[in-house]
């Protein structure tokens, strides 16, 4: 099968992960990289044996040798590049969050036509545990789903030794804060392992910025949330309950559960060694029977290599990627609704 001729735009934090995943795949040939910091682009090209280096992403997209691009730059710069790439007939894999807003994602979908459009919010659904959880839920052992929830907190640490990324908690650069950075993974994971069967309808949410005591830990001018909580009612009666925070004055917590009428699963999104999925099953004669239904050491390399390899395979196999732009749009609409509800102080409808 002919390798997909790929270009990677953005060689900062996440771009090298895509390059590393691509370098080990026989289905991908990286033709060019682009980065506005010339030294960074050249260093990435040298490390991964890439022959062409561009300063501007638009110039890389115009390269006739490239058939697909990875957008690994901050969210504020991805929308226009995605539209340009689709207009040139190039397939697009965008980093997360998929866009600055749901409206921007809808523009991408309208522009892509029959091309492959994918989002890296799928990252944590490639390891073995996620695939097993998807299989268990699809089997129907949980019955009708009633609640899907997670509650994850990261306690504050000492002041950072190096400057925090300036884009990470700035609305103008990232579309939002911790909800965009990590909530997109959480929502993609939960919606994905439940087969994208949940249809969010109404959201009630709150968000908070960093506590004053920890302001030195974030980049100057940060104005986005570091803590969010939301209750999401779905059309079929299922409720999604989500809460995540960082720089918190609290002990670390990581709790994930999917509850149905006949059973529930306890699981984790992030890789653990060893990792377990626990089924609590209702048995009339016995009450609740607990069973470890899966346990294993996950291949953590799939987290970063998965999206770009799946993207290339989707192009060649003419199939949908693990998370398509249409599915990523659902995450974006929930995200927009969380921010709207938090701003209004009332529940809002998901478009």
C-alpha cells in the first residue's frame, strides 16, 4: 500500500510525537514540517529525517507533494489552515481541541467534502483498556445506561522551573482552558467507548479560574478556567456528570464509572500499570457480583502514535477515522454549552 505523504505543521510540544509515530509506520512518509520558529522546524526535520522545512503552514499546504497534513499548533491558528488544506484537496488531522468553537468546526466539515477529517481527542481510546471497555459496553451487560461520570483532580505543585506554555489557559489562543485541554479527551473517551450513542441535550455547568495563591504557576495573562463541573442530560435519559480541575488545593482524585440498569463499570482513562476494568454486575440471587473483566499493562506508545497512524489508515482504507470531525463537533458543542451555562448561571440547550 502506498504510504501517505504527510506534512506536520507545528514542531513544538506535540508535533514531535506525531513525527515519532509516523516515522515508525510503513504507511506514512513525512515529506515536510513547518514551524514559525525556524530553528525548531529544522531540528525536528533533522531528527526525523524530513527533507523539507517551511516557516509558514500555508506554504507547506501548497506543496504538491503533500496529500495530508497534521495541524499541531495552537487552536487559534488551526481553523484557517484546515480550510486552506481542504480547499487544496488535502486530508486533515487536527490537534485538540478540534477548534475554537463549534461554529469553526462546522466550517471545516462543510469544506472537507469526501476528504478525511480527524481529531486527536481520540488519543486515549487507542490503548487496549479503552478497546476492551468499548467491547464490554457494546455487549449490553450493563443494561440501559443511566449515568456516565468522571471526577479528576490534580493538586497544585511547587512553582514551575520553566515558563508555562502561554496558550494553555488563554481564551484567545486556545478557545478556553482546562476544559479544552483535557475535557475534550474526557468527553471523547466517554462518548467513544459508549459507541457515540449518547445524544447530549441540556447542560448545567460552572467554571473557575486559578486560585489567587497559585497564579504564579500559570502564564501571565491567563484568563481561562482551571476547574470545571457540568451535568449533561441526554435525549435517551442518560446523564453525563463531569468534573476536572488542576492547580487544586485538594488531594489527587481519579474516578470513572459507567452505570446501567444491570451493572456498572469502574475504569480509568489514563494508562496505569497494571490497569483494571471492574464490572459490578447485578445478580438477583446474590446482589452485586464484582469481577475484574480486564487487566493488563497498556502500550502507552499508542496514546501519541494512535491518531496519526489511524489517520493514514483511514485515508488508504477509505473509512472514517477513530474520531471524525463530525464526532469532534459533538464534543465542541458540549464545550460551548458548558461555557455558555457557566457564563449565564443557568442550564442551556446543546445545539
